């Protein structure tokens, strides 16, 4: 598990149990080597509605590619941030772009992240932040290679929220109430979908059916990254 000098966790440690999807891909060394060669120390940014599996799938990609998973939300929750930013987060809203750029993007240049791929969990969720993210990862030595959208509906997201409430999987995070979840749906529709449209226009977006099983999502994601790598070969 990687931490900053202040003790902030920015790269998530990887699980000991490897998924069947990853095992299958690792058996195809030619395929995995081609994806790794294309990716290099670059970055992949994963987006989706709440509970779409961004972090779970991001961990799997980081495991396959020997990289680090970095999420803007985790950075913000672990940082010393202004009160108005904290209030935005408590309300389930995205923080102002200027604050996001000043707080989150500098972490992408940390020395402990250098020379390895970065898997980003929804870094830059507000339309207008795309250029800043693209430039920040390029400057940090992790040029953006692909953007993945794990597509689930609001209804599916709500079902997953209910299941996690029963199991307390998120350890009573204050921003996981149903009221906040509905605000996050609005924020995603109003602010993040235009981000995805921008990446679509840039030819960087890959959409994955997020309602599949976890292993099927992983397989689908890796297959499409392989196709991108082949096309860029």
C-alpha cells in the first residue's frame, strides 16, 4: 500500500485472491504483453455511476498491469481541505473545479507513482476538467491512453446501494445516504456525462456493460483494451 509523506493513502493495495478473469488473461502472455507495451506507464481513467464497480475493476487492472489505483475521492477524503470543499462532499456534490485542480491533480506526480501505470478512479468528474487531467497525467509521465465507462442505470445503482446498506460494505460513510445518492445521480447526469461525451469526441471512450458479473466486466474491459492496443500497434 503506497502512502504520501503525510500518510495519505493514494494507491490501493491489491487483493491476494486473483479473479478467474485475471487468471485467464495472465495465461495468455502474448495478449497481456501487448496491452502492457501499449499502456507503458500511461493511465486509464474509469468512470461510472455510484456502485458501478469503478474501484473493484480498477484494482483488477492495477493488478494485471503492475500499476497503482488512484481515486480523487480518496485523495480528498484523506487530505487537509478547506471547509467549503468538505461541505460540497458532505452534500454529495462535486467540488469546484479550481479546488479539484489544486488539491487532487498534484498527487498524480508523486515520485512513488512514477514509472508504473496509473488506473484512475473517476479523476476529473466535472465537464471542463478534462484538459487539466490530460495535461496533469502527461506531465507526470502517465499519458492518458483510454477512458472506460462502466455503464449501469440509476435503478441498478440504487439496488447495489441497498445491498451494501444491508451488508455495511462501505462502513457507514456519511455520503452514502439515499438522499445523497440521489444528489450524486443528478451530479453525474449534469456534470459527468458531458465529460464522457468529451472523451468520446476525442476517441478515447470505451463503454462496458456494468450489469454483467464482476468477472464478465473484467473480461470485457480487458478484451476492449486489447483491441485498442492492437489498433495502436
